[in-house]
């Protein structure tokens, strides 16, 4: 019960009254309080005349009257009004029935976090449906056994083995998006669940000392094996009501400031810090931004690197962006097997890159968000196992695994002195950026990312050596013949499949996949009647879909890979069509002129073979060749084919000695070019040109250096001697 005392004075206090004192004693009884009062005037106890008065709400008026000797000339009276309210039986912070022999665990009562009145309903994830079907079969067989009294033990055991094997196969081959769904499971144990399982004593501490206590971040002190630790973690709700209260585990700036206040408190008292991460990200509403959300996170990041106590972080669910990292700058970072850690959620990443959240599975795979991938990247220092089915199937066992991993890391970190501990924490994050101890960091380079500049620079850089080769070929008097492009059927089919896949992704990102499927269904129905034309409504839908696709593809900078592949496929189709047309024409001509041309072609073939052997042609054979050519022209004209040009076929009859001379001359030319490069200092300019290209210099500067390099090489080469060597080689070939 509570006692409320109000003084009401009537008249004036007597001048003789030197003191007025009021003392109250409060004693506790089960279910309420007992209060007593003692009032003294002039150090003497006065008798009280109780006057019954009916005050509303159970008020009792008590008047004390003084004798005439003590009252004096100015009479006075004092009225004390006491309001007695019915006491409430509180379970917080202490219950009424604490066991007096209890030595540990009683501090759990200092938290509002209590077991749920109702057990949470089981939630089945989409990929778990095969397990649900097996479980339903097991239940049906057991029910049948109970109803019929027959023995189905073998069937039940067989189904249970299949269930366990299916469970093992499923949870050992999860993809990233499936692990993300487990990390977001509504029944997954929260931060306080784990803390109450692993601590001997636990007391929660509230407030950021600036007027607010963010329920999305929980801080407190707990003891494990007799040693005190500071615990900080994101707290999600276990049902809708708690999620609303905890803001779905998304902290405001007040939460991060509360966490930092408690971490400084732990640093002052020498308590090691254990943080638990489970948040989709910091709360990004307008009010949080106004209150300094970014500043609070940034301040935490900086301050955590200066704390002189060991810090261990465990990701128990989602670790979203800076909202997770604000309490995650630790010496050791552990992740539960099915937890995730990301800079942006897969849905947000897919919406940015693929213009649709439906591409989240692909984004999750590219982001490398799972514990296994992050351990490979050395972001996480270890993986804490979970039971098959996820942590929610056995929270106590999962908590003990967390306790073992954290205590092992703490034993290792507490052996370090302060300087080594801080260096260990700094190096952990510096290594993530590619920093290596003892190797100087490369200075920052300014890069010009304009497409035209980059393409130009790349082409010039790639063409330096090619220009030197072309110079050598010009000296040799050689000619580079264009190579014939050949496309195999396998390559064309592969390109078609890639285009189909890119088109599918484009339809998804444009939000046109459902519309496309609907039109396909309507077209398939109308295809059963081939003679009947498309209905106006269906044709209008098709035209509208085509316009939407063209509009989406026409957006600048979007679907570049798809556009490139479509262009390549179009070019390939044209080449294939031309090749097929040429083959068809060749076949038709051969069929039409086979008998007439065969005899003439034999004459030309014999002449070609004689020339190849080095034999001289007599006048009769030359006359036969000219007659055969003239007759072939007439035959082709009769077949409506026009002879555009005739040319002599080059016959390579170079002997081995001449090939050796050519190779030797080529080597000498190469040496001459290298000599010119070294003498003129062109090599330095080549390196300078490469540096300018890498630094993103302007196109004019790059072109100027390129021109100077070429002119320097040509100016210092002895072209007269090289030409003489070429003439000697030509003379040897003609002889």
C-alpha cells in the first residue's frame, strides 16, 4: 500500500511553536504495506482527537488540537490528510517466492524478458515442404497403428530414417537465399534467449543518459563461470507484439549511443565485451536521420577500435550493413552456421542491379553473405554449428555452442596485453582492405572513368606492340590477309542460350514476365486453329508487349550485355545466311555446269601441277589454257553468272634455304628495332605512355606520346641496309 500525506494549515502558526516534525515508519507485509505516523509539537506528544469525515476515495482526516497554554494568542491548526491506496503485487523486479537457498540465477528476475505464455506456432519454410510431407506420412502411420492396433514399427522406422536422411541432405546443401530465410525464421532464438542460457547471473542496464532507452538494443552485465562480461546485442521480438515493441530489431541512434555508453563503462571497469548481431539494419526513418543515425554509427566504429578490453562478436541471425557493424568491430567475429552478414539485403541489391526484387536469389549468391563464404574471405573467424533444421529446433544446444566458442576466444584474447590487443583488432580490419604488414601501400591514383577515354587508352596501350610488328611487316614487304571467320553450330547454340537467359532476366527486371507468360498461353491456344487469324485484342497485347520491351531496352546504360549479345547473334546469323546462300549457289552451278566444265578444269589442273613442279610450259599447253579460260567465261555467262575479275593464284614454292634467309632477315630487323628503341630512349617513353594511360590522361597527350615513339623508331633505323637485305632475298628467290 502507499501513503500520501498532505499538510493543510488553518490560521497562523503559533509563535511559540519552535519545531514541527513528522516521522513515518513503513513496514512490509505480504500483499501490502503498513504505515504509521508520529507528530510532535514542541517536543511533546499531543493527543489526537479523531474526527470522522467522509472523504471520497478512502481519505481519513486527522486533526490535532493544542491546549490553551501552548496555543498562544494566535490560534493555529494542522490537518494531515492521508490517502491509502491498495497495493499491487509486482513480479518485477523480485518475485514473492524467491528460494532463500538460491545462490545463482536470481538476477534473471531483473529483466522484463519472460518465457512466452503460448508456445510459438511452427513455421514451414518453402524449401522444407518435402520434409513436411514425410512427417505427415509418419503421423498418419502412427495414427493408423493406434486405431487398428496393428504393428507398423518397421514402416515407421523406415520413414523416420528417410526423414533424417532427407533432413541431413537438405541442410548440408543449402543455397545462400535458403540460409537467409533460416536466419529470418520467426522462431529463431533471440539475443536474450542466448544470454539467459549461457550466463549464471544477468542484469539488464537501460538508457543512453540522454532521455531515451531504445528497446531494439539490449545491454547488461552477466557472469559466466564466475567472471563478469558486458553483453550488447540486437533484440528482435518473438511475436508480433514484441516485434512492434522492439522495432523489429532495427535500432535508432539512441540504441547505438546506449551501446557505446555501456562499452565505455566496461572499458573503465575492465569487463570483456560480448556483442550479438541480429538486425536487418539500422532504422532509416526520417526521425532517426534527424537525430544523427549516421553520426552515431560512425562514432561507434571509431570508438570501438580504442577500447582496451577484448571484444568478441557473434552473428546469430541477420547482420545488416552499418547497423550491424556499429557493434561488430571486434577482435573475433563468429557466425552461426545459418546466419548471414551483408552490406545490403539481397532484395535491395536485386532491386538496384536487376530492377526487381525477384532476382534476390542471384544477388544472395553474388554477395557472398553466408558464414562459409565469409570465413574464406577472412571476415569471419569461425563458424558455430547449429542443429539440423536450424537453431530454433534446439536453442539450448545452440547457446552452449556459442558459449564454448566465445569462452575459447576470450581465453586467447585475455592473455594479450593492451597494446597487442589493440593491434590485433586493427590488423583484422586492415587486412580486409588488402593491407600487408611491412609492404608499403600503393599511392592513390586518380582515374578518369569516361568511357571514350578508357576505350581510347586501352586501344593505344594494346596497340604499341602491334604497331612495332606492323612496322616489321612493312619492311619485309609482307601483307596480312584477313582471317576467315568460322562459327561452329555448338558456339551458335551456346550464344542463343545465353541470349535467352539474358532475355529472361530482362523480362524479370522489367516486370514483364507474367505478361509474357500470359500471352504465350493465349498464343498456344490460338495455335490450335492455324487458319484463324489473331484476335484484335490479342494482337494489341502483343504489340503493347513489344513496345514495352523496346522501351526497356532503349534506356541508356541498361542491359548492355544483352544488347551486345543480340548484336553478335544478328551478325552471326547474317554470316551464316550468306554462307548458306553461297553454298547453295555453288551447288547449283556445279550441278548445272559439271559436264561442260570438267574437261576444261582438268586442263587447268595439269598446268598448275606442272608449274608447281618447276616445269616449263610449252606453247601448246599455254594455248590450251587460254582457250579453256575463254570457254569457261562463256559457260558461266550462259548460266547467267558474270565474271567480275580473274587473278593468278599465288603458288608458294619457296625452298627451305629461302625460308631460313627470311627468318634470319626477320631476326636482324627485330634486333635493329630493339636497338633503335634503346638508343633513342623510346623505352622510357613507352613506360611513360603506359603510366599516362593507367592514370587516365587525356586523349591528346596519349596520341602525342604515341606519335613521338613511332617517329623515334623510324628515324634511328638504317632503312637502306634493311632494303638491301630484302633485295638480296628477292634476288635469291627469283634465281
